[in-house]
C-alpha cells in the first residue's frame, strides 16, 4: 500500500513539474512567413496596394514597461526578392511628435517603428537595428555585442534604403488627435553584405528578428514588441528574444 501511495505521489509530482515547465519556460516562438514579391513594387507607403493586399500582417502588441494611457495599434508586413527586403508598417496612433531629421540621430525618441534582424542564420546574435521615425528619418547600426559593440552604418549607405512615409518629417508640437500613418521601405541585400555575412533569402531560409513601436519624447510614452521580450525594463536590444522569419 505504501509503495502504491509513493508511486501515485511521484506521478502527481511529475505531472505538476511538466505542467509548470510547459506554462512558464516553454515560450512559443513568434513566427512570420515572408512571402516572395512576384512583381515590381513602387515604394509609396500605400498599405492597400495590390502587392501587399494578400500578405498577412504581424501584430506589434506586447508592451514593455508601463502601459500608456493610449495604446497605439501597430502592424507590419514583409516580403523579399533576389535583391531586396520590403517592409511596411501601419500604425493607428495619437500624441505623435517627430523632431529628428538627421540620419543616425535619436529617432527612437520620436514616434517610430523599428526592425531588428539577424541576416546570418549561423550567427543569430549578430543583428542590424533599423529604426525609422514616422517622418521617414532612419538610424541603422550593425551590432556585435548588444549595447557594447556596434558599427554605425555610413550615411551614404543608409541613403540606399528607399523610404516612403505618410506623415510630415517634422511634427512639433505633438499631434494629440488620432492619426493613422504608414511607413514603407526597400532594403538592398547588397547593403547588408557590406557589414555582415548574409544567408540569402530563399524558400526555407530562417532569420531571427523583432519588430517594435516606440515613442519617448511625447506625452504617451510606450515600448511595444512583436516577439515577447521577457524583461520588465524596456530593452529592444535583446536578440535572445527575437522571433523567426521563415522565407517562403
């Protein structure tokens, strides 16, 4: 009888341990399937144009730090071809402020969207951060060690990224009323190869990445991610929490 009780208790304990590990440590990865662009596309920040029409969006909904009074709604889509990556963001926003108009300036302080990605499948901790405010001004670095060792891309190289946006370059004072804005860009793969090894996108190739929405210099501060970053204090430079991009 004692043996049976011990056996039953052991089974119960194993079930509890498995349930706990399943709910607390086995985080499900965020995954986005990147479609191949089948026809030429003008970069014009038009979320509804035919090339994007049937592409599934990803939702940027996971907040870091304090929850703002107004919650922006941010989504993104991505495609690729042999020579470029294509990304478009769609944001329902409010309290928008945008004052940085210098490339590689502090664009993250403005209403901004960000794309962090590791283009070398063998080295997923080495990544680019492309941060672009709603006025279309970008910043781009290549990171070897997060927040410790990075290389700022040359301005002439960043200018090779074609960017389109629907809001003015400068918005000051902040725009308190609700506004929907979009931002779209084309990133040449050849540009990435100047700074990093690149596993060329093709069917089945997997990269690691995250997408973000941010604003710091307005009255509605927020930090929002696509793939969950399991930290209380906001920090986007955490490649260990990147989700997966799987090219179709």
